């Protein structure tokens, strides 16, 4: 039995789905499970100890399901299982005689407008794997399994003075709120990420008088965790209804290193953050617990063991959530 993970992103591509895909595949591989990853051919993957196949195709936003079917089905054998990182890739993989699980990360469910094929695909899938219970609540009452992130605690890093933000520089990530928080706390801010708002945010930091460093996008191994005082993800819902964060993997990555995490009360962020900032001032951030306690709290909801336990329900007919 082989796991086939179908995803639109994979390293060296920088993004949440890329990080998630790599982590899930690595978790399965380390557990001795045969695993293959299928990604669009435009991505040249980094070397991995498991096969990564490149799917031919174009106009992926429109024909993702078709290209996935044409590329993945020839590789399937009896007993194989499919885990799709997005529902769009699964539209033509469901109903083919193989168990199909679909993961949900955020915008695929939180956008106000829904694609006409969404409900059909969800109803035909064998198991739905939202990364948070918040996203599970958006599945229209369908049964689901919250899929823990397969992360393990690391040696705690040495804390420092700066507030760290790791996200795309787009409106819904509300990085300006992190800059404002840095101003109120009297702390420098390091902003990791790229996006169209970089120049505006640099001007905003200068106007606020905040000492801010913008690094651009960085691979996971280059993120400056050490020296940070806390990691903040303060996304907000925009006037058009978009922006609710599905979970916030960066908060889990920080907690694994013993770093306190601050989040907004938006979407699934409160399920990942150590402290949720109130929507209005004033507020006082409490003294964070020791790094080991932050790591223990993380492991109560996320770990390699918990992730494998949920994944193995695919094809087994056992679902706990409603």
C-alpha cells in the first residue's frame, strides 16, 4: 500500500502548503510507509528520500483536477491511498475506487464565494482533513478528522528582544498590526516574507518610528528564530470577507522551538497561538511560560504520532468529528 500525496506546492517553493506537504510526506516515510508526492511540473523539487513525480499540465487554476487524474491514476495499485493537499486537485480523483482524503488549510474554505464543484467533491471524498477545528466547522456539518501537524519539539532557541513576523506581505496577513504591536511594546520587528505590500510596510514602520528589518522570503532553515522575543501572526478578516487564517503553521514552528506565539482572534489562529490578543486596546501580554511548557502544550495537539493516527483512518471508515 502506497500513499500518494497530490499537492500544488513543494520545496523549494516557499509557502504553507509546500511546508505542510513536505512535513506529511516525511512523517509517513519516517514511519516506514511507502509514499509518493505528485506536484506540478513547473516545480523542480529539492531532493527527498521518497519519490516526487512532476505532473504535466497547464492552466492549473482551471484544470487542476484533470491534470491530477491523468498523472496520478496510472501510478495507483490496489490498496493505495490518495491524500490531496487541496480539494481542487481531488475533483477527478474521487470516485475512482481508491480512498481519497482531502486536506484544508484556509482560503479554500474561508473565501465567501464557493466553486460549484466544491460540494460535489467533498461529498465524494472518503475523509476530510482540515488542519483546525475552525476549518472543520466550515465543512457544512460533514464528518471530519482534524489533522495534526507532524511536528516534534526541538532544542529551545535562545530568546532575544525582537518581534518576529513570518508571512506573505499581503493585506489579509495584516503585518502592519505586528509593526504597531512592536511600537507599543518598544521592540524591534523582523519581518520575513515577500509580497506587494513590502514598500508600504517599510514606509509604515518608518512613520511609526519602529526599528524594522525586512528580510524578504526565506527558506525554513534560514528563518531567524533565535533572538526573537515572540512570533506574531495578527491576520484579520478583510471587508470582502477574506483573510480568516486556517491555523498558522508558523506559530507551531515557533512553539516547537520554545518561542512564545501571539495571535489575533481570527479563524483558527487561537487554536495555535499561546496568547490571543484582544481585538481592542488596552491589553497586557502575560509573562510566557518556560519553553518546555510551550512545547508540551504543542504536543497535546500536534505530533508525528497524532498525525499518523489520523491519517491511518483513511480507508478504515473511522471518523470521530461531526
